[in-house]
C-alpha cells in the first residue's frame, strides 16, 4: 500500500495535482466511509473523468478499497498512508504558494497582463 506508487501512475501536471489534493483532503476527512465516484466528484468540484483517474490509481496502489457491486470507494485510515498524505499536501501547498508569489511579484514589477 503506497500513495507514492499511486502518484507515479498519474500525470505530473498542476491540474492533476490539484485534483489529487482535493481528493486526498476529502478522503482524510471521510476515512472509513464508502463513497461513490460521482459523490466524490460532486463534493470536490472536479470532473468525473479526472476523479475516476485518480481514484483508480489509488485503488491500483491499494490505498483505497473498492466494492465492485456498489461501485464505491473507501479509504481506511493507515498511519503510513496518512503520513504520505500529509507530506503531499504540505509539498503541494508550498509549491502553489510559491507560484502565486512569483505571479504577484511579476505583476508588481511589470503591471497586470
């Protein structure tokens, strides 16, 4: 069971990272709950196709349980995965803040685009 393995199966672009960040935050707050793909997409505000890609990667890396009959996913709390979630969220937010700071500095120097 490895969150890093799931991340290696996903594209490394900013859009996918934002979807992963939303899903990881959702799963952390709803550990142990069975949730359908459509519900995750609706509650995170992301497209179903993007959410499905991330959930399938998490399922393939054994981070999530999947009930084929009901078509639902569940994250059961695990200390190791929780540490990986926290590290990812911290790294992702730091990167986002850095990018926003660079854009703000550019606009300060050269004005709005």
